[in-house]
C-alpha cells in the first residue's frame, strides 16, 4: 500500500525522497567507516630501528635500505636539517664518535601528527624517550674501510593502505546504492514509457483503448486529459463520418434524377452530362471510402509480405500492366491483410498510371519490413514530394478521369501504413522515376 502511495506521488517528491535517502545512506556509510575502520597509523621510524639497521651487515629484507657511498650526506645537499642532540644519540647507539655519523631529517615534523604542522628549522622529531621520525630520514656512519654506509627511509606512498580501504568501502556503498537507484528509475520511467506508447498508439489508431491512469500525479493528470482528448477526437470523427454519409446520401438522389431526366436529351447533350454524373458518383464513393475506411485496420494477423506482393504483381500482369518483381525476401508483419493489399495496390496503380510501370521489392532490415515500389516516370520535384501524400492532392490540378484519380491513393496508403505503426515516403530515383517506400514493424 505504501509502495502504491509512493508511486502516485509527484515526480518532484519522488526525486526529493530518493536524494534524501541517498544522502542518509552516504552519511551512515561514513559513520560506519569512522567507527569500524582502524585509524591510520603514521609511518614513523625510531632511533633504535635506525641504529640496528646501520649496525647490521645482514642482507635480510627490511623497509630500510643501506648503501655504500664515498662521501657523507650534507644538509645543504639534501634540503634537510640536522639536530646535534639527536645526532649524538645516534653516535652513542652505534658506539662511534659523533664525527663519524650523520643524521638528517626533513624540517616538516609534527608532535601531533597529522593535524598540525610546524614548518621551519625549529621543528624537530618527537622526543618521548627517543626520537620518532615521521618523514624522510637520512642516516650515515663512516666505514672503517673507507666511504660511508648511508640509510635512507623510503618515500611515503601516494595512496596509503588506509586510503585504499576507504576507497573500497565507498565503492561498495555506491554499488549497494545501484539496485535502489535502478528500481527507482525503473518505477519512475515505466509509466512515462507507457504514456509515450499510448500516445503513439493513439496517433496510429483512432479507436485505441483509453490510456491507463497510473504513475506520478503529473502523469495521471496528463493521462486523464489525453483520454478526454481522445474521446473528443473520436466523437468528432464519428460526427464527420455521419455528416459525409448524409451528404453522400443527399447527393445520390439529385444525381439519380438528373440521370433519369437527361435520358430524353439529344445525344450531344446526354453523353457529356452522363459522363459528369458518373464522375461525380465516383468522387462521392472515393471520398466516402477514404473518410470511413481509409486507414481502418481490422483484426491483426501475421502476414508474409513476400507472397502478398508476388500475388498482386501477378494479378497486375494478367491485366496487361507492366509490373515486375525485384528482390523479394520473406518479411512477416502483424496487420490486416485486406488493408495491406489495398496499400500495395494503390502504390502499384499510382506507379503504373503515372510512371508507366512498377518494380516491386521486399526486404527485411532488423526489426523493419520494407516494401519499395519503383517506376521510371518523370518523377516529382523535391518540394512537392511530401505534398503528394495529402488527400485530394494531384500534380494535375484537373479532376478529369482521363488524367488520373482524385489524389487519394497515396493518402490512403500512408493512412494504412500509419495505422500499422509504419511510414510511407517517396524519393526521386537517379536516372528518373520515383521510389515509394513503405516501412512496417516486422513480426517474428
């Protein structure tokens, strides 16, 4: 129940809750790191350790290395400082005169490591019983055989072990937050994705079911407004269809009376008038067909476009139309077979009528099925290509039956393709002619 209330919260509050929750988790991780991880122990070196290493001839592994050099290290050469009292303790520990030892250390030493620093020559190592050196130390003792044995402490690492452990814990805490962030993003985007799918479905299907009201409050308000808009659009379409049907019904009666009365007229008058009447009847029928059933899609079933296109091409050749088949690949789509036949037939008729013939091809590209109807006609100027898909749009401004139809073929084809979630577009071919391509979502 709490999850449902959370999902219905506005996006602002959901995002704010996530940010506050993430901040709380990050603070808890920091507190746990402070409590359970041991504090970093500073890397320090004692006088005893330095004396034992210089006095030993052992080659056993040690963090302090000793090498033999010809001349003793001097403070002015290393940028470090020396303290006579500490040097005297080193000489005493080695059992040699003070002139035979050198002890240099960096001036940046602190008795409260590492929170305060005292920079300068007055800074010395900690002296609780014996000196503790926190930074680089160089110690040397004269070799009776000649030269000097010099010890140098290793440079401090760029990333300490404690820092590495801290980075690992913070990385693990970030990984622990990833599932929570993923669930939040999924819950937040799922209703948005469904909303987008519902809008796209409404764009392609006028009779699409209402959008489910779910998700954040903003999406619920938007979904309710979308459903109301869809109802108004459907009501407008029904009113438009009823109006066109009434106009068609009213036109049939006077046209029938005119046709009856013209029978007694002389042939020179009767024949042209009858031709006009037949053209008006055809125009009314085509308009009614476009308004009522142009983009309508009945029950969807798997349809293989390859045999469908082949059969339509064969039927066209049987009637003497110059229609050929190009590359045809199996391509199954989910759709209304009758509507798809009408779509392809309209494109074939358009290519035969205006381009002198048609070349059909079917290809499958990833999740899309592509039908191409090509002709070798005069083509269409680029600025007019998209305009030819508008209803009642023809390059020939006349409506003469001898120069073509009413300009509904391409509009109906695009409407059917859109109802199937596809597109139709045209482009001029190189060498002349037109390519009209239909792309539909492919099925299995």
